[in-house]
């Protein structure tokens, strides 16, 4: 047989295989290998080109290429049909009225919810968010904040020491010093983050917790400015019916200092276990920045004044959601976290 007769015979054989055999996916793969693989029938015809008379080679080569193109297109079309049949068969067995498999979705941790909400309130007031190191030197954590070595105020914070002069920060107030050293006034920041204190783990205390520190420095800043901002925050966070009060207190880095309470929204000030039957909930400490703190960062206290405040996120979250055990935030109990 001539090469042209072989080409015509192979085309007829291929048509018979795919048109009359109605191949499934496995048979289709066998036909594809039979004709188009490296050792398939098309490749075998190409190896015979060397035995053809030179004058017939161009015509034979064209005929072989046309056969190869024909078989390739037919196989592509057949593949699409087989795939569609598989999909249709699977769909016909699918009951779309059945409920889907449950897909569990995680939730945001309650501490993150509270941090995000508080941050959003203060950023609406023009505060920027600043972050600082959790491992810091004694200078930034204590001395620059008007708490020198052997100062009695250090007894208020039982500290984890990494080295002699390196600590796990006991408050986010260290961010005040870092920020003021790196920025000229005016400064207006909030600083959320984790803090660490060597305290016994109990219902109300933990060895780590979260704080948000606030700092505003400008000319002619007053205590009235501080109260206005914190009253606005309390209404935004607890609701517009909340009442607030400020009580004198002491912090080494503010003078004068105060603690802010809000009316207990669990009992409407009638007295309950959450507010210890006082009708008030303590939420934060605040005050005017002490001039000694300004001196430690190179601010002139005769020109600049400012206020600072700090609140514990766990306490805020416990008050917001009525949680009575701080340890629940860190136990990773999915039943607890799913409530949020």
C-alpha cells in the first residue's frame, strides 16, 4: 500500500473507533494513546516518510499533517462531550433539596472586638494609633515616667524582669515616651497592647492583660478637655444614658490624677454583684501629664501641657458582656468564644 492509502485507511479506522464504539472516559484515553502518542499510529506513518520518493514527500507530508489535525480536533470534541456527560450524570443524582453540610465559621475574640471598638471611637476624635515594644528597658517603663528606682510606686506593679534593666512592660505608658521622643508636639495617640505583671492568677487577675493608653499634648490643654473626651467615649461605648464620675487618685506620671467610673448598666445603679453594690463601675485612670515626664523627653512644660488616660481591656470586656472570670479569655474554650 502507498503512503496515501495508509493515511486513508488510518482515517477510516479512527472514525470507526470513535463513532461506533461510543467510548467512555477510559476507552477515550486508550484511543488517544493509540493514535497520538509517541509510538502511536500517526507517529508510525511519519517514520515512513524516508521511504517515499522525494517528489511525493511534500504531498505526503501535507496529507499526514491534515490527518493529524483531523484526529486531534475530533478527540478534543469527543473529550468535551464525555466531560459534559459525566457532569450531567452526577447532577442527575444530586438532590438539591437536601440541606448542605454545616460549615463552621469562626468568630472574633471578645478582647479584639472591644479593642477595635475603642480604637474606632478615639480615631474619630483624631487620635492616631501607636504601637510600642512589649519588652522594654527599665527607663522607658519606669524612670522616664517619673518612677525612679526604689520609688514606692513600683510596688504597685510586680514586674517580670528579663535582665537587670530589661522588663516585660507593665503598662502601655512606655509608648508615651517612645512617641514623644520621636515626634515634636502636638501629639495625639492611643496605644493598645499587651502588658505583663507577676500577679497570682485568679478570677479577677491574670499574669498578662491588655491596655489602651491615650495621650494628648498641645498648648493650653486642660482637665476640662480630658473630661470632655472621656465623657464622649463613655457615651459612645456604654450608651448615651450612662453617667460618669471622676474621683481623685494618684499616678506617678500624671498630676492631678483621677479615676473614672461609669454607672452600672447591669443594675441601673440599684446595686449588684458586678458593681459590688455601689452602682458604679471603675473603668480607667487618667490625669494631666506630670511636668517631669515632659522634661524626660525634652518637652518644655512651660509651653506644652497634656493629658493621659489608660484602661484595661479585659475589665471593659467583662463589664460589657457580664463575664465574671478573666481566665475565660485565655482558656480557648470554643463554647465561650462562640458566644461572640
